[in-house]
């Protein structure tokens, strides 16, 4: 999509933007597991209903679509393995009709895994 970028939302700002041209993109974001809750500048939502935003912006007119990468589906086992390394999500950035991904994104639309950093 010409003139369209996709980035992650940090607070109210969209950062780490990439052209939404179908290329593979990678974001690295910081989050901390605190007690029974995931926290950090990129983490949104209430405890037990946390998520990350992917946001699409059109040059000259701003944000027009967002997707919530839901974190409440992360298992305790997966979080324990990720605690000393990284948590990785693989997700297609387009809906079946070719429009940008939107709404709440949960497995099987997103594949979470963990590994060493």
C-alpha cells in the first residue's frame, strides 16, 4: 500500500514504522514479567487483558487501523521459558481480503514462541 506504514504503539505514539508493502518486518520491544502481569511502555490494557498494538498510518492523514496482539493467551510455561530470553510472535499483517490486520489477534492467527536472546 503506497504511503502506508505499520508500527508498534508506545503509549499514544506509533514508533518503529515500516512501509506496509508486504515485506517481512521485525520489531523489538521491551516488556517485563512482574508478578502475574506483563508490563512495559508498549503493553496496553488492564491486568489479565494485556495486548500490544500494531498501528497502520497513512501519510498525511494519520492512523487508520489497529490490531491488538492479545497477550492473555500466553501460557505460564511459555512465559517462564521467555523470562530469560525472548518472546517471539509471528503474524501475517494482512487479513484474508488483503486489508491491514485489525481487531483482537489470537492463536491461530498469531504464533507465539520463546528462545534465548
